[in-house]
C-alpha cells in the first residue's frame, strides 16, 4: 500500500511528468472509472499512515496547531519567518482597502494595478536586472517563462532534479527536450556537444536550490557551458531568493555570477511569505514573455494583498539582515545536530535538510513516530525520490527558537533509534 500511496501522492515531479511516461489506466468506457476505484488515500488514512493534506488550524512562529495540539513544524518554506510579521499583515490590509479582494481580470486586460508595476520595478532593482514581471503563482511563472522562450526550434536542457513546475513547463514548450543527471555537467556537456550542428537556440534551465535534496546548483559550471555553447541560462531561485548570497539575492549572488543568469525565476510563496511568482531579466525578454506566455495572459492577475505582503517582505529583506542571519544560525544548529546524531542529510547545503530513511515502509513509520511525538512534517517517497531513498524532508526557518530545534532533534533521535535508522 505504501508504494501505491507514494505513487498517488508524489510531491515533486513524478513519472507522469518524466518525459510523458505514465502507466496506461485499465481500459474502461467510463473516463471516471479510475477515480471511482481510487481508494489508496482512504486506505492509508484508515491505517493512520496518510502523511499529506494534514490541516493546520493556526500557526505561530515555528509551531502549528494541528490534530488538536501544538506541534513544531519542519518542512515549510517560510524561510525568513515573515508570514507572521505585523508589517506584512498591515501592508496586505491596506492594499485590500485600496484595491479590493481581487483583480478579476487578466493583466492583459483589466487586471494591471499600479502595484504590479511598483513591485516589478523593485524586484528588477533588487536582482539587478532591467525588468521584472509578476505571475499569479511561481508555478505559472515557470510555465510562462519556459513555454514562451523555449520555442519549436530550440533545445531545452534541464536537470533531472528540477522542480515539477519546470517539468511541466518543458512539456508545455514545443522545444526538443534533453534531461541530464542531477548536477552532472559532464553529461550536459556531452548533450550540448552532440547537438552542436543542430539549428535553433539552446536554453539551460535549472533550480538554483533543489527543493528535495537542498543542493545548490553548480552555477559556475553552467555558466562555463553556457558560454562554450552559446546557450541561454534560466535559474529558478524559488528556494534561494532571500536565503543565499551575502544580501539574499540568490544563487547568482552566492557565486558572484548575478549578471550571468539570463533570467531569474522566483516565487513569493517562500521567503517573501506571500503567494505569486516573478521573473527578472532583459527588458526585451520580459516584454516578449508578457505578450506571449499563455499561463500569464489567460489567468487573473496577482491580487493586491499578496503583492503588498511581498513588497513589505522585500523591504525587510533589503533592510534587515537579522532574519537571514537567524535562519543560517538555525540551519547550522539543526543540520549539525542531525549529523552528530548519525543521520544522513544527503549533502544538503541549505535550509532544506533531507533526512534519509530508505525504504518506504520505514519512512512512513518514521513520519508516524514524529507525528506522535508532536512534529509536523512530511516524507518524500519514490518516484519523487529514487527507489530505496525515501526521506523526511525537513527545513529550518528563522522563526524556530532554540528550544523548538531541541524538540525537533530529540524527536528525531527517539524515532531514529527506535527504527534503527541511527
Ligand atoms: C523550485 C520551485 N519552483 C517553483 C515552485 C512553485 O512555486 P509556487 O508555490 O509559487 O507556485 C516551487 C514550489 O514549491 C519550487 O519549489
């Protein structure tokens, strides 16, 4: 059952996304038959082993109210801990009063607010690019940028561990697709070389921080290949903006290569403590995406409240380094603590700390042990991760207190020893 569950509830990209290979459902004259016979989730719920869709009743700092009690949460993406910040809440309220609850229209038609242009100008300046464009979700930003720019005659090279948004974006584009093994630039080099005589443009697209392993992209290597083969480079910095670099400007700043990234994609749903997405790059390229991307044009514009919260978060990112400093203090404390206990954190270098458990059954039992111990977290099972390498995907935020980190470490130690993982 666990295998079934993992397949049904894959949280990252899945085999269906993986170059379109999905097992054909049993032939039936009723297209809904597959839904009517789908009972894996109910079975898992009944056995107490359904780790997903757990409702949170309230949230405060590093804790949540769930299942009728206070639990320490690990795995959220509120990296700078700003979802509870009064300044963001007040900015959102003020925007609500001025602009109302929704734009009710596409950016293209009646949905462009002055606030969109203000936020886009600020993002472009923050990332040192000519222009920026916002989207109603980071997911839609990935679809928009890649599908608009990777055209019929182009070749799109992408890392196997890229986020599902980029997998779906690749499928939506008409480009020829080439997948390379995770951070394996020798393979990417071979692929680019093999295509040397083909016409069309080349685009390399990669996560800046990989959302499951917490690895950082080999940006210097990608930049070298980009120049060698005349490719364009797009980096999805969803987990890097606000987190990496001396001033939180992401993977480009981390490596001192901000100018070399042709397009940065980002989201407001993580460090920015809001919802929505954005791209930043050359003015002409932004203008092109704005007039061609269907996932941008055919959906309602990002609402004012979300933008006001993101703008307030941007003010804080630019003006207050203490949130990022506290984040990294917590990351090091937690990761070192886990490693000292004997856990394998798969070489993570960022606030995303995967904890390798291995087999699916054991990982679900691990999750249940943590749940019972008052830790709110989620596992990642194959095909979201390789077979036999299921993980508990933890992440640490700036709003975790030392006491909460100790509670996390104590729970992991108890469950890890009980299951023989450490
Ligand atoms: C690497 C990456 N890109 C894009 C997204 C999509 O962002 P959003 O939640 O804003 O749709 C995510 C979200 O988890 C992500 O991890």
